[in-house]
């Protein structure tokens, strides 16, 4: 079943245009903060704040090279995200289960509708 908390973290991290652009740039090759800032037209401090968010959810990781840290995408995290998003969009997986009863499984609701229509 899809974990709503995990999906919320994923979508929050990618909900900002600058972060999406960082991910797109890092798909090409690892880059340092200054290189990202130059390509994005942002300050290094601004890029660093976005990288902090992306590091926190595990989508990027840094590698120290001399005085600089080069950031690259964490392929393991991206693969896990793809799996979670695929589950979300796959009707066979039904509704989320970690909502503490706030929502019923989509499959169960569909069955109820079908049973209800047969009795009328």
C-alpha cells in the first residue's frame, strides 16, 4: 500500500520550481553549489537552502572534492520514489492505509457501490 507520509515528503520536496530545476541539472552531471547557482541565476545561499531540503529527503547527496562539495542525484532514492508514485497511480493498490480510518479503501468502496446497485 502507498504510504501517504512518504508521498507527502516527496511532493513537498519537488513542489518548488528551483528544486525541480536542480534535479534536472543534476541528471546531467554532479555540480557544486556555485555551478548550480550560475546556471539557475540564483545566489549560492539560495541554492544551498534548496539542496538542504533535497538532502533531507535523500534525493541528492554530496561528495567533498577539495574545497567544494559536488552534489549528485541519489539513484536509490529516486527508484524508491518511482515505486511509491507507481503504487499511487496503480488502481490495484487501492487507497492509502495509513490515514487511521479517515478513508476507506477505494476497492472496498467500489464493491459497496456494486452491491448497493444490485439490491435496488
